């Protein structure tokens, strides 16, 4: 299984043009690297963006975070 396939299917991606101040769905992203309170993250489509992670720290490479408006708002737990 490709890494992107392990993230939640059917969700928006980082290039989604929806409004970040309304009820848009969160976007699951995988952490690529961490630099202080920011992390370079990648969505299931391969788009990358800097995401603020101070609300969910500590954050490690490989974790899947739920993001909204460029801010990590939670973690996606690995399936058992």
C-alpha cells in the first residue's frame, strides 16, 4: 500500500479552494519535517505546505495530522 493510500480517502487536499473560516472539512496530512512550531506536511495528493503545529505538539515525522486553515487541530490515530 502506498503511503498516501493509508491516509483517509475522500478528504480535501491542500490545494482545495474552500473557505478556511467556515465549516470546510479538515485535511489529513503526513508530517515530512518539523522546524519548531511549523511542519512541512504532505496530503494524499502529494501537495506540500507549512502547517502550524503548536496546538498538537510534540509532532514527529511520519505522523498524520488533521489540519484546517494551515493549522494542525488534531492527530489521526493509526488503525490497530
